[in-house]
C-alpha cells in the first residue's frame, strides 16, 4: 500500500487516540518532518508512545523515496521544542537508530547533531577573532611594558627616587600639577591636621625615575 503526501497528515492523525493532539507533516526530500502539537492546557504528553504508533503506521504505508523521519513535540502556538526523535523507516527497532529521543518536557539532547545555524557560525567566528584580538592585545601590552620576549632579552629595571612633602589643602592641586611637570608621580597621600595651626594638609610620597 502506498500513500500520497496530501493524504498522509490525515492518515497519521487517525492513529492518535488523543484527538486533542494535532500533527503537521512536511516533506524534505527523502525525509519527513512531523510536528506533534499538544494543547496548552495538557500538562504532559507521552511523545515516545505517540511516535511508536506513527512510525509503525509509516512503515506499513511503504512510502516511496522516504528513508527517514524527524518527529518533534511542542506546545501548540509556541516555538520551543520539548522533544525530538530521528528515525530511519527501515529499522523496526528504535534502539537500532543512532539518534536518541529526548524525554518529554526535557531539553533537546540532539541539538548538537543539527546543522549549524548562521548565528552559531557567527558566534564561533566572533569567538575566534576575539581570541586573536586578545592575544594581539596581550602582545602589545608586553611590548609597552618593555619585555622583548621574542629576542629573549630582559630590559633593565627602572631606578626611582622618592621624596616626602606636606602640602596645604588650599594649594594641593596647584602643587601636584607643578610636581607632575617635574616628573614626580604620587604614590601615597594622607590628609592630616596640624595641631599647632589647626590647618589641614596632605602628607604625600612622590616618586620619579632617577635621572
């Protein structure tokens, strides 16, 4: 017995004991795609039992040029796949197939076997370029720090000179700007009160490369 594709959806729907379920059947070359839609008010569906009935029916129909079938389960009017199964129509034992079904209401365990989407390809390319950029940035940082790793040479450590100053609050910014033009860099600052004058000042430690 051979069934034509326009009649296939209604033929398979007759196998369902739960009439609230709806099937969507699509042909993709030598593979059939069957979507099992469950009502939103139905808490749980035994997709495995339903797929066994559908596969048995499909094998009995002896469809020409159809070698395999993909079955999906989802809640009606949503895009989230709850379950999926890949089967060849030649095999009578589901365990003989390489694809393993995901349990009802579980995360799709065969997602890694699907062809990569354009988005996944972009993510992989972005990750690759990010690693390249990160490596280049690290190399640039090492160069800026004076490490010549390729030649195996070590740069001589800089020698600093230090001094300690006490700067009044009122002239702190002006003084620090002046120190900066002279090459001094602030290492530490602590605001303190002069007990004799009651004025506040910053006790600072400065450093610069020794000339």
